């Protein structure tokens, strides 16, 4: 009899392709050019270091006592999120979490029973799957538009069944960098309203927004929460501060949500945070939130890296998406086999992420957190591997 | 149709008594004597503050990159845990977690399918229940000896069914302060070995040891992992450092576990940590672990508080357990109604935890993290409320 649980086995299967990639490619030489995960390759923000140190200095006997959501953190979030959305957000609608990862698990566990279905985008983040698979929730990969990578509203409509409870919208989108327009989101809202009515159960949007503040060229951003009342927002400080090793983020109830639904979710959040093995972040990181809200990686520098790498690739015939946000580039692997492409580049110590991790084996992702030096180092290898 | 999931509802029901207690009693005046949760009431350890600040100082570009278990942390844990157990512990058998809470959730999710049963002690910690209830695992409250609060091996043997997969052993025990002897643990091991054989599935021990280093009068401690190979150990730094707001602890595979089982669990840990919404602690807290291993609250001071409060209570006729470890006192509520007792004391601004939170409505718990001043302040109220 197997010792590990069925859920553990399913979770493992759902991320096998990620583990195999890590094992195969990420013996990455220290002198390689690393375009894989969204990790820092330069010194952390000085402001982040200062904020953590300041937050470690006790200001009361209960400084390191058990903390659920700290009031100064939820107040700061409510103010900034409300300003960004142009709608009033209440601090009580914010739950601080150990990163967006935990906020996503929290949202799923709040709303889903085993067998319930979650529509999530293909290509899309690879870690929705293990959370879903572990609990016996059903992930339904639903393709984005194959050319524009915009939301394919018809594909989402077709994927809805009586068991659908959540549609994940990730904008700005990992890995394509697309930002969805308000008009498109309104179209989606209309479909979800009608479908909820039809199936007799409310379909929620989980708006996965960790890249919300990483946008290029003044691109506008609309949260689905501003157009569809039954929206939960997850956010992480790990992207804008390039510090995913410090687990701080939140889940927010959409400001337009009807009172009864808001109250039902609010009452369930503490028990589910507890059931997740205490999903609230470290006290220090919560105290730091007002300061973290003022910090950002260097977006103009990121834009310059995007322009340099994207410009070179397109000039050499690579078919790439023009990203409006995130720190990723997404495009077609020359020859149509992203694993072969990744292997070829790895021989030149250039490490990219094959689309197999996103259920899109013909595409690949590049992460722009690589340094300018890494980009210059990698360009000859990209040029050599360019489409014929 | 209800919006929140069945699991969320079950988790909420399982801790309703805790939430109601918090709502009812913990409008606690700032000048009250607080003997409720295991929270600090004095300034944090200076060494802890210094360790966090030092760990926030970057030593590499990847300082705040995604971290699973950090090698320097698991090495420090393996060395100290091995020394305490007198058995070699491998760093690879340690997974760093966001506190013991997350380690417990991880252990359950590694081993349990919905419907599987976990035997856990009554009285006992109230947060096993919401984790179990949320996933549809079945908690089986099994009484300790009603007089000595020792493990009742016969009661455990009787509680075992074909669905039993885990027996939780919590020593030193919250709330009674009992530490179980090696002989008693060997008896339990024998029962579990025979039962595993009989039901055709391996029953594991989860050794919940966050109070392992908080012991009085030189009391010895034996981990179940030293006598039963199929043991997982969870540990938290939140007790010994009195800093539960900083989420750092670990899950360790018992050093005697057979290789095949060890490998099966090891392979499953990363996927389940991922499915928990990333259960690994903040980078800073992991870097601090070697330093945290050298720190402790003042055990002689804690012992003095135990002696003062326990001595007074016993002198006035209270029937109390003599704790060998933890920072709790446990005893019979005068009149046999712990809620009435807690209410009566609360009127005097003395806050205790009624046994209703531990499924033992006739007993109550006192937490010795209260200050000496709080103890002195509370003694007249305890004297007044003493058994007739």
C-alpha cells in the first residue's frame, strides 16, 4: 500500500514537468545567462533591506505575538488598492497572506469542493495545478487566443459546466505579458453573470494580479474586480520588489461584492487560513507593508532590457509577443520544439524556460530579471539559434 | 446555494469554540492579567531581534530569491536535533516550514486521504481539528489518562480502525505539561507495529514537539522518533523564542525510518509544500536558524513563575497537574464548570482559557508567559475563586 496520499501523488504529477526542468537545466553554471524563474540577479533593493530591519525593531511586548492580518498592513493595502482601482476598498476586506501563492490557495479553499472546476489560462502559471490537484479540485486549462493571447471569451464560455466555480484571470499575464482591456473584462463579466444564473451557482473570478504594477509604456490596467462584483484579488510584493523569498501578499474581496457574499467569505477566511497551517505572513513583513508600498524595482531599466532583447530577437526573425507588463517575454521556439531549443541554448550556457511548463510545447519564456550583462552574453546564442 | 466550500464550513465549525472564546473574553483590558494564548507579554529576546536584522543584510544577489529549505538551516537543525536524540539526523530529512502549524498540515497532507483517521489527544491543541476538518480527514479525539494525563495506550489501541493512519503524540504536552516516558512510548510503538500489520497499512506517529526544549527540573525528553521508525517530527521556534508571529519551524523524518518509506515521503514533500501555497518560511528567518538554535527564553524565570502560581493554587485547594514542560498549567476548574470559572475571573480582569477549547469543559489552562506582575495581580482573584 502506498504510503503517500493520493493528493500528494496528484500534486507531484501536476508539477513533474517543472521538477524535471529544474533537474535537467538548473545545474546552471554560475556564469550562465539565466532567463528561467522570476528570481533576482542583482542586489536587493536597499529600501527593502531597510524596511525589514526597521520592522524587526520591537515596538511593544506583542511585536512577535501571533498575528493574523495586522491593521497597519491592511489599511495601507486598502488605501493603495482603492486608489489604483478608483473604488473605495475597506481594510476589513483585505487578508494578509504568505505571498500570492497562499492567497490563491486560500481563494480555492474558500470556494471549492472536491470535483469543482476552475478555468485557468493556457499558457499560464504552472502552480495553480498542484494546489488544485492536491485537493481534488479540477483545473480546466482554457486556451487564450492563439495569436494575440487575449482572453478568448468564447473558449471560456464553452469551458463552463455546472461544476465551474472560479475563472482565473491573470493580468498582466504570465508568461505573455498581455494586459486585458476593460471592454474584454466586461464581456467576460457578462458571460459569467449569465452562466452563473444558468447553472444556479455563482462563478467567481480570481484576479491574479502580482504583476499589476509592472507595466510598460504607460499601459493602463483594469482589475476584473472593478467590473465584476464576485471577484477576489490576489497580490504579492514578491514581483514588484523582486523578493519572492519573503512571503508577503494578500487576498482582497472585490469592492463591488454584495454584502451577504462578502460576509460569508469574511467569516470563512480565518478558519481556512488556520486550515492552511496558518497562512498569515511573518509579523515583520506585515509591519513593513506601508514602506513596501512605496518601493519598486527599476521599471525604466526593465523596459530597456525588454527593448534590447525583444528588439534583437524580432530583428533575427523570432516571432514574439510584445509584452505590456510583467517581466517576461513569450514567443515561438524556432523549429517548433521548445525543449530542443532550450537544450541547444543551454549548451551555450543560456537558460530559457520551455513552453512545456505552460502546456505549450512550441513556445518558450524568457525572464527579464536577467541582468543586462546576461542579455549581452546571450545574444550571440540567440542569433545562432534564430529561425531559418 | 452556499458560497463557501464545505471544507471551509467544517473548519469554521471545528474552531467555533475558540473564536467564541476570543470574541467573548479577549476584549481583554490592557491592564488585565492574561493567561490565555502562548503569547509574549515582555520585550522580545534581544538576540532574536539581532538575528533577524543580521539575516536581512544581503549576502548575494539571490538573498531574497525563491527559497525552498535553505541548506544552512537544515544543517543546523540536523546537528542539534541529532544531538538531542542521540541519533544521526540527515539534513536532507529536514524540511523548513512556516512554523510547526505548517509542518503539521504538511504531515497530514503527505499521508492522509479524505476519510483517513488521525488519533489525537484529549485534552490537546485545538488547531489539529480545523486542518483535519477542512480536507475531510477524520480526527479521533482519544482521552489521555483522566488522572495522570499520561498516554492511555489501551484507549489508543481501541481507537485504531482500518482507516487510522496517524497517531499524534504531543510531548511535552499542551495543555497538561506532561512528558511521556521512553517506556510508555515503547509500549505505544509495539501497539502501532501490531496494528499496522493487522490493518495492512502503516500507522505513523506525528511527534508534535514545539515545547521539546521547555522543560522543568532537568526532566528528560524522549522523542517517539527514537523508538518508532515511522515517526515525523514537527517543531517550531515560536515557543522557545516566544515569537509565534515569526513563522519558522520544520518537519523532520525520523532517523530510523526505512529507506523506501523515507524516499517516498521525500519525493512528495516539495509538491505538497507547493500545494499548501508554498509552505517554506521567509528567507530571512531561514538564514537566522543557526543563530536561533542558540537562543532561549529564560527557563529559570519561567520555572519561578510556575512555582509561584502553582504553589499558591495548590495551597488554596486547586487540583492541578505538576507540569514537567511547556509553559502551561492545567487543572480542574472549581465547581466543575470552566466557562463559569473563566467568566468569574474575567470580571476581575484575569483571563484564563476554559477547557471547553480542549473538549474538557471541567478543566482550564493557564499560560505562564504572563508576567510576574500579572501573576501577583491575579492571585487574589484566584484565592477568592478557590474550591470550597
